[in-house]
C-alpha cells in the first residue's frame, strides 16, 4: 500500500472542503503543528468534566468515581454545595468507602477522623495522642486536611475541574479554562425552552475511542440506521456530505451539508474539550433538539458517558407519561450504546496492543473532525500527561466494582428499562381496564 504524506492542514483556509483521496492511501498528519494556527484549541486534557447529573448527588450520599484512575469522591457539603475530594484519608491513606457523610461532615471508616465541609479534621484527638496536639494543634490540623479539586453545578450537571494536582486550599488551584465555555446558554441554547431525558453508562473501553465514535457521523447510517428514528438515517441510503469546519480556541465545529443539496444541513457536531460534544441542527437558538454527550475518562479502559437529549417538541408532561416517552427514549439510547459497545471494545483492545495507532486514519472527507480530534488529543496527552502520577495497577484495581456503578454490560440496563416499560404499561392501561371490566 502506498504511503502518502498529505500536508493538508497547512492550508490557511480551514473551511476548504477536502478533495477525496486515493482509495487505500494512508495519510499521515504528523507534520501538522496546531500552534501554527492562532485559532487552534488551547484547552487540553485538564479542564472541566461533567461527572454526573446533579440529581445523582443525594444528600448524605458519597458518589465514588475516578479521573485518569485517581480515586475521587463527590458529595454535598453542609451548604449543599458540591465538593470533590481525593478518596484518600489524609491520616493513613484509607479510602472513604464504607465511611459516612452527615450534614457535610465526612467520617473515615478506619479511625473515625471527621472532616468538616471546608476539609479540616474536627477531631484530631481521636487519631493522635492528645498531649501531642495540645501545643501544636494548627500544625497538625494543616497536615490532616482533605485534598480537593474544584467542583460546581451548571445546567443540572456536576462539573469537576481536573488539574495537575489536587490541593487542600481550593484557592491554590489554577483553572485553565472557564466553566462558561461549557454553559449551554453561552453556546446559544435557550435551555428553558427544552425538556430533556438522560442516561449514564460506564463503559469498559478507551475514553478517546468513544469520543471518536461520537464524532463519526458515517457509522450512524451503517451501525445505527435501523435504530435512529429518522428516515434520512438509513442503512440502505448512501449519502455524501460537504463539510464545513470551524476551529476556535474553545471548540471544533463541523457542519454537514448534503452534497447534492448544499443548502440543506444534515447536522452539526461541536466538540468542546476535554469531554463534551453537542449535536444539533441549524442555529442553536432555533434548533428543535440538542444532544449533549459528556465523556469522562474514569481510567485506563474505563469511561463514563452521559447522554442528555433536549427537545422542544412533545413537552406535555401528562402526554409524555402516558406514552412512556422517557422510557422509550432510553430504550433507543441503550440500543445505540449496545450497537457501538462491541465495536469499541475490540477497537480498544486492538489499539492497546498497538495493533492500530490512534492517529493513523484512512482519511476520507468526512473524517476531518476526527483528524483534528486525534491531533489535539496526542498533543494534549504529551503536554498534560494526566496519567503520570498513577502507576498502572490493573491487577489491583479494587475500585472497579465501586466506580463502575452503572453496569457496563448494557444489556442489564436495557432489561431494567424494558421491565419498567412493561410495568408502567400494565399500571397505566391494563390495570384500569381490568378494574373497569370487573365493575361492569
Ligand atoms: S486512615 Fe482515616 S482516620 Fe485513620
Ligand atoms: Fe455510535
């Protein structure tokens, strides 16, 4: 096979539609340097990640998760504000798993150290000899302090700002990118006009491969053609698009127009690093639906995906309940995940064994946003090196069962949802009918 070096990224005009390349040619994009373009993305792998929907964080409940394999905990402090701490007790390194949370005070299960909402230990005398701390209390209190990352809520999501290092004092944490980048209103969406459904799934596969999948519109027709309820997305239809790419410091956006009717838009995909993708059609203020996909790198071959589907149609609550719209929508999400999962697992395996390289892509016109993504990813991984403090302890990952709380085997979620549909259908229709028949 012939290797072709095509240096198309040197082009000044980012909106140029790529010409189709020779079949089978391998395109290497190594020579492209993002710094050459003043508009390129300046957000790396450190930044804001939407970890879970706000509704997940219940009062007095600890939510265990991880970022790049670093074990972390989310919870609400005494003022109901969200807090993200290392899942490591500063006393002797136990996990808080099995500990308790009461009105924002977290208690370690090992020796019972209690930590206030602000993160200081409230009962030092419990974990050391009282006479030692009598004279030097402040010094000890400083040492025994929770380590944390910035956390906040926006648009009904809990966001965590993952950075180089956690700190005892949040004021010492630097923020590479503002949270406003991710705010839906700042991206032009009037969220109050929409209603939404969501699902959250923890996959056992590579984080970046899932992002690639969600940036890839070509597979929609082939893999999900029978599932997506849109007559234009169909296995039997071969469509071709013209692609317009916009790159700024904050995002990469790809707009797809039908090739045979360039005035007609098919879809827009907007990637906002590190983990968010927006999918919609047309102008944000006028679009009828918006899909928000969040990708969370839990660890090596572990990734969380939150999909929230906003829509402006079928907003009536009663009607929604009656036709089980939420459940039906979820059924579609699970089916789509199921369709992707085996592919993503095998692809992850192939790339972890280095049988395929991430940035070696058989380039077709529609893959352009994927090329941008890989180029950004490679550069960001080298720059930020988020894994550096974590030794790979595959055999020893005791956290897996705690962290992968949403069964990665999608079937289970699908079955639970199906049972829910049957149960609700019975309660709403069959039971009243039965009662009615008994009465007459
Ligand atoms: S390890 Fe947590 S109190 Fe001792
Ligand atoms: Fe997919």
